């Protein structure tokens, strides 16, 4: 398979994939979500030869079940059927996770369709609560992944880089000698 490129795109670029994969039996207008207009919303597309074959949107959005302050939501995650099973969804998901980490997210979450639960579990997501039904779509599970550990690692790396970038040596406190 040709190399897949995942990049930022405009909202309009992901609507066709959402409609074809996630909401075929519904009007195209059902593929627009209120969160699409949030200030920090980003849309990603997986492309082969500049053709969009998958999409995912990421919103800075809290969920009432989480007490963590920084949470991001994945929505509209879809890969065209002909390209499923080739790690394209995983590449999109990793892009979303990395973007959330870069923006100091403590948790990333989604409402996963039943047939996508294993996909998310394979990337470290956990089921939160019981199965629930979304009208006109079907059964789902709330799933989430804790990203807090990455924030600590990132901060540590930033501090270490600053220390090693300095030209002068870092002063080391010396014990006081008693006379």
C-alpha cells in the first residue's frame, strides 16, 4: 500500500467520509456536529495520493464523568471500508492522541460504537460504565485513555533540555563546613 499521510484539514474535507462510513442512512446534514465549530477543534484526514480515505475530529471537551480538567474528545473517526484493516485508523488515533498530549490533555475520550471497542482497547482505552444507545446510530460505550503520565514526561524532557542547553554548568550546592 502507498504511504498514508495524516494531516490537518478543513471541516468540509471530513464530511464525505463521515457520511459514507458513519451515517450512510441519514441525511448529510447529520454529519455536522456542534463541536465542529469549537475554537480548538481540529480535523485530521488520512490520505493516499491526496485522496481522503479516513478522518477524525478532536475537540477540547470535558465529559461530566471525568474530574480531570483537561480532556479532549475524538469524534467522527472513520476509515473507508476498502482501507480498513491497514492501520490507517491507528495512525489517525495516534495523531489525535499526540495532539491532545501536546495540548496538555489529561484524558482523551470517545463514544465508541460496539464494533470499534476492540480497536480503542488495543490503543489503551478503557470502557467507562455501561453500554448506551445513541438515537438513529446504535449501541455505544464511553471509552477513555489517561494521558496524564505523558504530561509529566513531556515537562521533564522540557526541563532537561533547558538544563543541558545552557553553556555554563549548573551550580551544585556545596555543604557548609563548620570551622
